[in-house]
């Protein structure tokens, strides 16, 4: 029977090793599957990155093509304007030169004729001749003046018709310019729509790649956790294998050492039976002697006779014999008790004979016996006595160190009955240390706030540096353009057009970016809600949380308590539940599995409470972020309307200035046309002076208007640059906040993933 019991205990001890090996194989197969999935995901990510790079290159090529086409169109328009202006200028110059040549010819002929008349008068002609010549000269002068006036009127009419034709050509050119500008606007709008579409596609791909990258990181974390668990299991398997080998070796040694002990135990049982029989005989004899002694005493009280020397000697001999028998019986009883105690210590309880149990129960009922100070131990050299203190000290040394023993000590005989209790105590101690390490690790994670991702920080830093360098390059280009084009009069119109288009582009870009940020925030919120529901469902299905809920008074204000009340669970009070779980965790009467389950339940409840607080804070931050984004959008729309109104006002002012210039030119031409025909030389001199003065006044007014427009445009440009920088700074801050929210969400997901993996592995390893 003893050999069969030992085989059963060995089978029970080997069952956890077999289960651990099977679990290890299953985990390895799962790890291989996860690694294959990870490789597939990496291949997909590489393909998507290549596709994104191709799309970026195509987008850059399209942008470059559109930019080249836009610059070509602008250059062609500018060249056409310059050619038209040069042609008009050359035509006017040729016409003016022809008029000057004709006037010079007429004046020369008149001077020659008058010079001839003067010469004739000098030669001494008569007065009649003088009068005739003078009348003829006056008549010819009048006729010449009338003819010249008619010619000038005809030329003025021709100039008016030419001016009308030039105005019609200018109107046609303006209409063609407007048509070209409309075509350019439509092409630019199409280009912007295409760019926005490409941006949306790229943002979708980027979000999808971020989700896939997050999944790959989760898989990497899972793989790392599984690797660590596998290493722990392998280490534990190695330790258990060593302990199993050592236990098997000790079992063999104990069996080899227990064989003579069993034989000695049989001999001791035989001796015990003989001693019990002798003890019974001695007790019967003692009873008979005591009865005879009592009868003899009663007889001697009534019979008064003198004792003889023989009777005295016989009574003394009997009394000595009775005392000797009593001492012998007491000594034999002590030896029997000691041997019985040694036999109980040497044999397990299941192997004790029923007769010995009955004897021990009888003796315990009759008189509670204790072990004497001298303890009899059987050795290879016979019986030896040792103190109880040495036995207890050997037992304590056995509990602390199983290897520092000699084969002849009694602790080897107690190995089978003590090894299981010692292994359970050691397992409890290791479990408590492991739970303490878990709590310390959780506190450390709470204090440090999670691990920092150095690669993510490096990428963020590089992105910020690239944005800073691009902004600095844009600022330098704008400053150079301002310095180069500060004195160009035609740059005002181009600058206004560019400012208008740039403002519209910035507004569209800001609006699209805000819409994208709002959509991202909504997507993140939906993902968080889905993740919360999934984790709640997992926690409900988790067997570690199926604890018995007792009724407590409602005096809790924690997040988990509020959530329980919202879910309709009002008979649970979290602080008292945590206290009871701590008390149960410290209770030593529970089994190891129950203790581990209680400690895990307390840890899960505390982590759930912290997680709910973090979720509330994250939800509040996201709500505030969405409100800020809506406010920024409204502010940008208001600024856009204000800038459009201001631009319309400036357009009206510029149109009024052009109308004033045209009115001044019309006044100049009307003043030239309304001159008196008399006093031609004086009229010609006054006309030139007036023309010069009017031309100077017009140039002065034009320069003043251009200077004012340049100053105002530079001021507007500076204000727009400041607004643009503020908007870019605000956008960077919003992007930083979004990145921070994403990092916090990712850290929360990683923590919960770690907790889920840990508890799932704990449930697998400790069913």
C-alpha cells in the first residue's frame, strides 16, 4: 500500500509539468502565428509606403506642371500688355512727329514770304504797293489761317476717332485679359480641387497606415509579452525539472533507507504487542495482589494476634515485590508510550494499524500522556536517547534546508509527510512576493506615466525642424520680393491679385485643415468609445471578476462606484470591497489559487477605477478640443468676411482714383480744344505751359496715389503675414495637442493590453 501511495503522489507531482509543457507548446504555436501575421502586416505597410511615395511624387509633378503653366501664362500676358503699350506709344510718337514736321514746313514758307515782302519794302516800293501787298498778305494770312484751322479741326476729329478706336482696343484687351484671368482661375481652382482630393486620399492612407502601425505595435507588444512569458515558463520548467529530479533522487534514497526502518518497525510492533500482553498480565496480577492485600488488611484488623517473624518477613517480601512490580509496570508503560510516539512520528497516518489507534485513544482517554524529556530513537547501533530540543532543531533545519542532512537522522524519515506542506508554504511565499512586485510595478508605472517612445520624439523633432526651415525660407523669399519689387509701379496690381488669391488659399487650407482635425477628433472619439465598450465586455466575460457582491451602505464617490450606479449595480461599495479583498489576500487560511484570485481582483478593481478617471479626463479634453476647433473655425470665417469687405473697399478706392485720372485727362483735352484762334504764338506757348503743368500735376498725383497704395499694401501685407504666422502657430499648437492626445490614448491602450495579456496568461497558468 505504501508503494502505491508514493506512485500516486509522483503522478500528481508530474501532472503540472505535463500541463506546463503543453501550455508552452501552445504559446509557441501562437507566437509563430503572430510572427507570420506580423511579417504579412510589415509587407502590407511597405507596399502602402511605396504607394504613398508614388502618390507624393505624382502630386509634386502635377504641382510643378501647374506652377510652370501659371508662370508661363503670366509671362505671356505681361509680354502682350507690354507689346500693346509699346505699339500705342510708337504710333502716338510717329503722329506727333508728322504734325511737328508739317507745322515747321508751314512756318518756314510763311517766314520766307514775309522776308521777301520785307526786302521789297526795303528796296523803296511805293505806298500803294505796300498797301496792296499788305492787304494781299493779310488776305493770304487769313486764308492760310482758315485753312490751317480747318486742317487742325480735321486732325482733332481724326485724333478723336483714333482715341475711340484705342479705347475700344483697350476694352477688348481688358475683356481678353479678364477672360484669360477667368480661365486661369478655373484652371487654378481645378488644380486646387485636385490637390485637395490628393490630400484627402493621402490623409486617409496616412490614417489607415497609423492604424496599421498601431496594430503592428500591439502585435510587437504581444510578441514581447509572450516571449517574456515563454522565458519565464522555460525558467520555471527548468526549476521544476531540477526539483523533480532532486525529489525523485530523494524518494529513491528514502525508499532505500526506509526498508530497514520498516523491518525495525515490524520488530518494534512485535515487541510492542509482547509488552502489551505482559502489561495486561502485570495489571491483572497487580489487581489480584491489591485485592488480596486488601483482604489481608481487613483480616488483620479483626484478628489480634502477634505476628511471627516469618509472617513479618513474608509481608515485607510481598510489599517489596509489589513495589518492584509497580515500578516495573510504570517503566514498561513509559517505554511503551515512547515507542508508540516514535512509531507515530515514523509512519504516515494512513499506514497506522487500527489496533494502535485504539490503544492510543484508550490511553488518551484514561490519562493524557506527554513525551518525556528523554526521547528514544532507533539507530543502526541500537536505541539511543536524545532531547526534544535537538529534535525540534533538526525539524527547523529540515524546513529551512533540505540538503544539509545525514542519512542517519530522523528528518529523512519525515520527508514524505513534510515535503508537501513545505512546498505549499514556499509557493504561498513566492505568490505573495510576486503580488508585491506586481503592486510595486503598477505604482512605478503610475509615477512615471508610462514609457517614452524615443523614436516618436525623434520623428516629431525632425518634422518640426523641417517645418521651421520651410517657414524661414518662405519669409526670406518674401523679404527679397518686397525689397526687389518695392519701386515697381505695376507690381501693385499683381500684388493685390496675389494677396487675394493667397488669402483665399489660406482660408481654404485653414478650413480644410480644421475640418480634417474635427473629423480626426471624431474618429478618435469613436475609436475610444468602441475600445471602452470592448474592454467592458472583456471585463464582464473575465472569470476573475465574477466575485460575490455583498450589500454595503452607499457612501462611495469613486469613478468605479459612479459607473456601477449608472449600470444599475447599487449593492456594491468599492472601498469596503477593496478592504475585504486586502483582508482576504492577507488571510493565510485560503488556498494559493484563491489568494491569487483575490489579489488579482483587487488589482483589477483599482486599475479599473484609475482607468475610468483617465477616460473621463480624456473625454473632457476632447470635448474642449472640439469646442476650441469650432470657435477657431468661426473666427477664421469672420476674418475671411472682414478681409473680403476690406478688399472690396480698396477696389472701389482704386477704381475711383482711375476715374479721377480719366476726368483730369478729359479736362486737359477739352481745355486744349477750346483755345481761341487769335494770338497763335501766345496760344501755342500757353498751351505748352498748360500741358506741361497738367502733365506734372498728373504725374505728381499718380506718384502720390502709387506711394499711398504701396504703403497701404505693405501694411496690409505685414498684417496678413502676422495673421498667417499666428494661424500657423495656432495650427502647430493644435497639432501638438492632437499628438499628445494620441500618445495618451496609445499609452492607455498599451497599459490595458498589458493587463489583459497578464490576466489571460495568469488564468491559463493557474486554472
